[in-house]
């Protein structure tokens, strides 16, 4: 399963807020064997949200959108997703029933628009906040508040599936340039993907779908480099 993650918010683009939602989602999706192919941040503008969602839903199995939910002036994500799929926003009976029932809110206390979702959407209830999320075709819309996003994602997490990947890391006390030939030989000898990340030492990440192959590849490399316990 291939997925794109879209985070929405002017504050993310301005650097005023750290994009922890993207990191958390990518980690959880990867742990489920899902391939995250894109992570994109867009401003709080309907046309930008609609364009990116429309493009990605045509390319990937699912699109996860987080941020910009609610009834305030800059919460336009639902409007953008609705535009991408050619739907109208409308009062959602299930969302309203949950908010006034399980949620414990009085109808008159809800800000206008709180219960509006794209026509035909499945409501995702917000158990630690107010604004509901939604699923429409292959697009999942989640809140931007990290606690709300995480709780809501966990209600749909089982819908994201893939082939689990295994990972080993070899830490080498050698310059990255000196490792090139051995890394190339490793790639040719084993059915794995390899990434190298330099710093005080070089962290070589070895990943694959077969655990035994990954372990064998890591053992092969450890025998051929100066390793570190870091």
C-alpha cells in the first residue's frame, strides 16, 4: 500500500510549529508495512489543499490529511477536500449525533460548521477534542492537534496494510566515501535497500521484507567495516 501524507497549516510553513504529526504518521504507517511516498505541507488555502489532494489520490492508494479542522476562519481543510472530490459540505447526521450524544455537547453550543463534512463522507469521531474527521473514498482527514490526530488515526489504523519491513543498522567508524564499494557489493549480494547517514560516525540502514536476509546482510557488513557501539 502506497500512501501520501499532507499536513496543512501556515504555521508549519512559517516554522513556528514543528511538524511532529508527519513524523509520527510516517513512523506508524511504516511499521504497518505501508510505503509513504510523499510528505507535503500546504498552506491554509482551499485551492492548494484541493489541488494536492486531487493529485495524490490519483497516484496513491490513500491520502492522509492532517490539520485545519474546525469552524474558524482558517480551518479550511474540509472545504479543500470536498472541492478535490467534487462534493459539497453538509451537516453530517452521524457527526452531529455523536457530538450531542457521546460528546456531551448541546447543539446550540457548537459553532456553526463544526458538524459539516463532505457529502457522502464517513465521520471519524474526535474522542479527545471537538472537530470530527472524515474518510471520503481514499482520503482520510484528521485534526492537527497531535493528541487528537493520534487518537483518531488509531481508530482507522487497521485500514492501512502492507508487507512488514525489517531493519538493521550498522554503525561504521569510517568515512562514508570509504564505504562506497562495500555498500555497493552489499546491494548486489542481498535483496535489501541500503541507506547511509553520516555524522560523527556513519549509520548504515539495511531494510527488506525478509528478516533473515536483512540479518544476514547486516552480519556480512559488520564483518567488513570498522564498527561502533554508538
